[in-house]
C-alpha cells in the first residue's frame, strides 16, 4: 500500500511528528514558504520479526521538499534498519529530494542505516539548487553499518547545482562496528553481544535524539532496541 500526502508550512518553526514506515510505501511532498523552518525525523524498518518463512518486509519512504520561499530551512534526521535472510530478507529504502528554489535557503540531512543477514538498505538523496537560489546552504550526510558480508547497502547522495554562490556538501560511508571498541568494553566485563548492541544503540540514538518529545523518543528507542536485539 502506498500513502501519498502533500503538506505546506508557512513562516515559523515547525517540529513534525516522526514518520515511521514498517511496511509498504509512504510519499511526502513538503513545501516550505518564506521563513518556514521544519525539523523532521523518519524511521524505516524492514525487519522480519516472525520466523514463519514469509516474504521479507519492504518499507519505503520518499520525501520531496520544495524550499519555495526565501530563508526557508529543512532539517531531516532519518534511520533505516533491514534484516532477514533469503526470501525473508527485508528491504528498506529512503529517497529524499530537496529543491532549493529561492535564495538564502538551508537544508541539513543526516541519514543512517543498519543492514544485517542478507537484507538490503538504500538511500538516494538529491539536492537541487535552482539558478535563482543564490546563497543556498545544503549539507547531506549518509552513514551506514554493514553487519554481515552478505548484507547490501546502496548509497547515492547527489548534488545538482545551477547557482554560483552556494555552499553545498554531501558524503556517504559504509562501515562495520568498531572492533577495538568492542574489545575495550569486553576488557571491562561487558559481553561481546552487549558491546555490539551498545554500539548499534549509540549509532541509532543520534537520530532518535532529534524526535520532538520525550514520549516519542522513549517509544521509538524501545521499539528500535527490540529490533536491534534480533540483529
């Protein structure tokens, strides 16, 4: 099932409730007018929980943001998780396009992902700066943890710039858990499994910390911790 929604934000600071996708697709088209500032979080979790041999879950999120008015700002913090093997392997996908259409707009993105077993996770990001959008300031970061050799991670950060007075950057990394940190914690009585779990919690926690309320942060932390326990 695919859910589509278009949302308009006017001048002022806005904190959106977290977008959570665990199956199916959600599409969002966000328009920010002059002086609008939006803080958003998103969680895409394609994690198989029942050992019933069913097809693995697919969870997809697509966001298009139009910075349509001068001085608009968009801040996104997102996390995807994917696990499962064979036909039960999950597929998590986040696709974000930010269009800088007016002068002096700012966008910040931090997208993180964790893949294990033979599951697949991907991030596709496009920052488009139109010819009239001088003084645009955009930064896009994508950080991923690949827990197993057969997990698949695809990172596609992109810039498309048609103005000459801008500040734009992007980057993507795919890595493993820090084995030195695991060793250090084990020397202090922490089990290997717990040390790895703590690293994953810390990795995901940076995204969770941007949720707009204590209740939402605690709820999502509990949910994500329960999924990480299966990794």
